[in-house]
C-alpha cells in the first residue's frame, strides 16, 4: 500500500487543477485535492460507522426494554390470576361450608 501511495504521489506531482472549493480562479496541485478527498472520506466513514453503532445499540436497548416490560406485564398477570384463584377458592370453601352446615 505504501508503494502504491508513493507511485500515485510521484505520478501526480506535476498535475494542477482549477477546481478547489473557494478558489476557482487559481490552480492547485492535484495532490492536495486527493489528500482532501481521502481525509474527508475517512472522516465520513468514521462518522457513519459511529452513527450505525449507536443506532444498533439503541435498537438493542429498545428490545431489552420491551422484554422487561413484557416480563413485568406477565408477572402482573400471574399475580392477578393468583388473586382470582384465591378468591374462587375462598368462595368455594364458603359455599361448601354453608352447604355442610345446612346438612
């Protein structure tokens, strides 16, 4: 890679361009344009990978939150079912107790 970079720099050392942001009236070495493009590409890649990682972590946190909410809802439903069963048992015992006392 280093040899390829040296060859590219050597082959483009004399080229000039009139395209440069903010300086269209003067010529600038093509190497500066290539350097700016390379640095900009690396920075954009780093930013996009960072944003992607953050979005992935946010999605994972949302999944975990949904799982914990579902577990809490299931625990509430189980507790409510347990209370309903206790009430039914008490009613049955009361009804059976009244029936036995009448006999």
